[in-house]
């Protein structure tokens, strides 16, 4: 079996070792699959396996246009060749689109407990039926209702700064993805496809953003392969 890391825009043979894995390419016309020998344990979601997968891709994206493949993808040797031949034109078009591009990621954190308290103080989530005798099922549904109303309030509160932050950062991006309140503590997560040559401009925008929104904590990561913008059909 072969572990598939990604598709690159070159038929030239590549051989190197990364964290004990022998990485090489299988070519089809003018593209190649980046692979190593693989087995079941390599697909387990462990810190070591995830780090190695990322190291392989990060080393390649600096030199080649790359379509990253989802972690844990195992295929037979013939299946890899078939994948390249069946999807050749799609892969080629996608490689042309992402050439010279990298992904930057920005996360914004807030005080979740403080924001929840604001929602509770500014809204009445109670239900008159709570004071009436009822069965456990009814009480459960009312509790779920209160939780849903709280979540809606928090999402609405998060949307205002998230829109402003995303609008600020997306100016330097070719494509972008906005996620509002992906977790209680993280009210915003943005992914940005940018030209590698503009990574410095993006970092400067991020620095200005952080100076403006001092009440929030920001996390910047990248440049990465385009995990959020590439979805390969490995069939």
C-alpha cells in the first residue's frame, strides 16, 4: 500500500527521507503523486503522524504547486496511477489555480464566560411553562430551548467583530473562508488563500488588526498548503 500526501505539478522524480519515511513520486504526464510506503498505523490520528504528514507537505509547497490530500489516505500502487489518469485534467486545472499560493489562518479568541453573561443579562431566556408541573421530557426541551437561544445570541454577538476582522484581512486574499463561533472560546476563524509573495503584506495587515482589536486575542499561522481550499476526490 502507498500513503498519498498530495499531487504536484512536475513529472520530475523526487526522492528524500522525512522523519524516517522514504518519500518519492509517481508521475503521470506532467503531474505526480507524492507518496511513501504505507500501512494502517500511519493512518492513526496521533501527534507524530499528523506532524510528519504536515512536514512532508510543508517541504514541498515551498518548491511546487501542491494539491494536499487528506491525512490518512492509503491506496494501492495501481490505484494511484488510476487516480492520476482519471482525474488528470481536474488536477492540472487545480494546480494551475493554486500555483504560487499558500494558506494563512487567523483565529480570534474572546472571553466566552463574559460574552455568555452579557447575553443572559440582555435577554430573557426563561419560559413561563417552567413554573408549571411537567414531565422530564418537557423540562429537557425547555432547557434545550434556552441553550439554543443563548447560542443564537452568542453567534449574533460574534458576527459583528468577525465581519469586520474578515473584511480587513480578506483584502489581501485571492479566496477566503469565514467561520463564526466555531467554538465557545473562538469567535472567529478565517482561512485565506494568498500569493506567497504577499505573505509579508498579510502579516502586516494582521499586526495592524491586532493593534486595533486589543480586547481580543489573535493567533496567526501559516503559510501552509491549501488545506481549506482544495478538496480532492481520491477515487
